[in-house]
C-alpha cells in the first residue's frame, strides 16, 4: 500500500501517479521515497508487468525536496555522524539507480514543471515525454541555494550531453522550456499536453529499451573526460577560472559541481553516484546552503505573501496612482506600476520634464522589446497608461501617491503640501525617501496616519525589494494598503520602523562609508574595490558612491547636520566626499568623474588623482583585512537596527540586505551569517576591529547579550530574537 504514489494497472503496464494527499505539490520526502522503493520492488517482482510510466496528478510534475524541511534539518545534520548523513543523502540516488537498472522500461509523462529532484526522477527513466504546456519548465536549480543535484543529476546529465553541454544546466541552474530541453536532448519527445501519458505508454510497449548507454560496454563519454583528454583538460582549466572570477570562491556549490563533473565521468556509474552524494553531504554540513535556503526562498516567500500585513483590513484593488518626480527613480516607479496594469499620473516641475521622464520609460521599454524580453503590444499598453503632467489636479482620483523628489526636506515639504491640496480623504501619501525620517515628513501632511515610506531601489524595474517604513502615526490601514500596492507591483516588501536611514540605507551606507574612509586613510582604492568583490559584494563602495552621487552624499549629510544640530558628529568619510564634491566638482558618474573617471569609450577607471589627494600609506593591509572591515561594519549596523527596534524581524533584515542592497547571498544575510559564525566569534572580531580602527566597530549591546546567553537569530523550530516560528 503506497501513500503518495498511486499504482494503477493498465493491462501489462503499471502507471505510477504521484499525488500527495495533503500537499498542493508533490515533494520528495521520506514517505515519497518509501513509496518509490515499494513501486520499484513490485515492478521487478511482478512477471506480468512489462514496464511502468511515471506521471503526476498535480499541476507540477514533482517539485523536489520541501525547502522548509530541508532548512530545518540542516541544523541537526551538522551534529550527526558523517556516515549517517551520507546514507540519508544517498538513498534517493540509490533508488533512482535501482529504477534505472530494474530490467524493465520506465517512461515518464510530464505535463507540469519538473525542477530539481523532479527532473532527476525523469533523467533516471528510460524515456521522457513532455506535454507542450505553456509555462512548463525543466531544470536543476540546486546551485542557486548552495547545493547540487544529488539524485544522479550531475552524472546522468554529463553522460547524456557531455560535460561542457551539461555545465549551464548545473552551474547556472537555469530553467528551460520543453522545446529547449528537447533541442538539448535532455528529453525525448514533446507532444500535446493530453497526449503525454498515451505516448509514454506506447513507447514502453513498442520500444522499451531499458539499458542506458552508460551501462553498455562500448559507452564513451561524449566530449571526453579526464586530464588525459585535451578537450576535457582545457574545459576544466577555463571553468575553474570562470567560477573563481564569478564567485571569488565564496560559494562551495559550484566547486562541488565541478568536482562531480571531473571525478564522476572517470568512474563506473555506481561509484560516481556515491561521489556525487559525498559532495552533497559536505554541502549540507558546511552551512552556506542553510542560510541561502532560509533567506532566498523561505523567508522571501513569507515576505511576498505579506506576512506583516495587518489583519482586518480589506484588500485594496489599485487602479490609479500618482508619482511625483520624473527622474530616474520616479520614472522607474511609474514604469513598473504601468506595467502592472495601473494608470499612473507622472508629475514634475513642468510638463516638459514629466514628458522627458516618460520618454526615458519608452526608451527602456523599447530596449526590452528589441532584446525579445517584452512584447511590443505590451510596451505600448504600458506607455499608454502613463500621463505626464505638471498639474497636481490630475491626482484627484489617485488611490496612492508616491513622492520621489530630491532628498531635501524643504523640497519635499512643498510637494507634500501640493499633493495634500488635491488628494482624496481615503488616499495614501508615500515618500520614496532613502534617509529622511518618515515621522517628520508625515508632520508636514494633513493626515499623518495616512503617510508611509515606500523606499524603492534603483533600477526599479530590476530590483525586487521595497522597504516599507512605518512612521509613528502610520495606521494599520495605511500599512495594509501600501503592502497591497507592493504586491500588485510584484515586488518583495520588508516592513521596518521609522529612523533616520531606516534599515537598508543605514546598513548599506556603513559599507560605502567604510570604503570611503579607507581612501582617506591612504589605503589603495583598487585594493578597497577588489576586496569588496572578494567578500561577495556586487560592486565596490567607491563605484557605488559614484553611482549614487557624491554631491548627494554631501547633501544628505548636511541635511542630517541641520536636523540633529549639536548632537551630530561627522564620520571620517565626510571630509573625503566633501573635498571631491565641493572642492573639485567631482560628483560621480553623472558629472563624468568622481572616485572613477568615465571616458567616452565607457571604460571607467579609478581616478589617478585620488593618490595625489590621499597618498598611499606604507604597509598596505591585506585584501582579507580590508574585506573584513567592509563586512563586519555592516553586521554591526544590522545589529544596531535590531537593537533599536528599526527591525522587528531578523528574517526581513536578511531579505532586505540580500535583495535590496546586494549583501552577499552566500551569507544568507547579516543575521544568518552571525548565526553561522556564532555570536561569540562575531563579538571577538568586533572587539579586535574596534581596537584597531575605532569606536564604530564597538560591539552593540545586543551582540554581547547573545554571546553571553548563547542565543541565535534563527532557530530550527522556534523564535529566538525577533523571528517568528514560521520563519524557519
């Protein structure tokens, strides 16, 4: 008797239909494996059965392992004997090998997405038939969560396609549609959706070849294998270099996959599968994967489902919004809103400026159409929904208005007053400010309870995160409506409490400021930029400062100085940016020069004049030392935000850091990384850094308490510090 795989006899065949009775999707768990083992055993022992067909009753074929279970189990895995973990990992691979060598043909009929373990089940079958279903995807995405396909995926795909052709599937984790998979020879047939099962049955009855090529004596690896084959040797030299350049060796999964691809094809299949499981066992115990699974999938999904949305507030169905400011940020917000089907009033100081903003949107949409990423008709429909104007009266019917003007309190005050004069009594007014406290801006509005912060990230059409900032007087209804809009825009929201710089700007600003501070200390600018990339940051702090604008950094600092008065204390980075901006007119990329020069040929390079202004000191630090400063200053700022109540949820802090400002994904975010290192180790590192580099590295009180009490931010099954039990 099986529980999740139904066995139906069709004359001389058995049809195995995957249909988990209590889950919306079929997943690979112990019950599934028990059922699969029973099904294989029956097929082998029943002489009346010619073969089998695997299919699914769900819209997805098979989704792979349940990530929530996997993340929870990884904590226990690290305390178990390695041999025990290996056997648990190897069970899935062993069963698929038994299916592959059972002596009878097994085909699969796929009419829904098969990713990860789902595709590995298909690869173990002797024939793969896929229904031509719109949106169906096939792939092995495990590398994206720090793992590898451990159900034989690395070995079967390499033997089917050759190592080089298998690499994009394994090292990039891309998803392919049915036709692309057929062209790559990963599947054997694409048929109309309702014909997949019949075609799979026909193949088993009429063809039924149940011996894989690699189980035949004359098998040769397509494309070669091993150091003795010049094709393979050259391939691995280049591949190792590319993986190092792309990951700075921060991600163990790509290295493990390359090892599987190098070692496995030199071995008999049964031994190769054990090698694959050995590498998977190491990845599960090493720690990187747990943080990535937790943040990139589980907790991002929680945010996408609006877990912070107040209950008891009816959902808002948005049809029309307003955006004030047609610059790069405002136009970007207008673009994603119009793309989501909303009418958008785009306002600037005059109609010509608003129309220039819309023209920029048209140019970006045209580029997407030219590259085949967007249908021309949809681009036209998007543009038609945007009304460029300077007339605030056009906002009268807007359900929500976002101001995205310059980071100056006086300018924002004028905009807020103009919007308030025409806005309906039930509408929400939001600010896209990245630094100014929402509570203070709300005091400029008629209805502070209907005022909220919506901090988008540039470029808006590509960045997935929106930081939702709740002011002291922001109502539950306003928060709910703001989250409804973010969901409509297909963005991921995190909710934070009000403070200057909120979470993401404070967090990322610490990284940029530390890099700029090092320039003033005489540390080589190239060393700073390279060290940042080595720890996993997408770009260096000096390049970021140029993109944001050095003059903007000066302006924001002066606004802070004005707001805080005598309590304000300048950081060491301010003298550097002030000298570049005010003294030399180097405002960043927009002015053609900042920390970098931006020549007409597009080949930016660090400005040689930096070393004239701040001569390199003797005895430069190592890249590891510089990277450590850049990394730990961000951990400290994250801890401060949690300690001060800006963040209520460590899971959201991790999501915001990774998806909003590019904190290294391999860490799982700052709080996951602190857990992985251990609070005591982080504390000791901060104490050491504070002694060498100053008070800004002083360990926050929260870190000391956690180290003393042995606490974590993320627990396997229960809340510890600001994290609900559903986060893990």
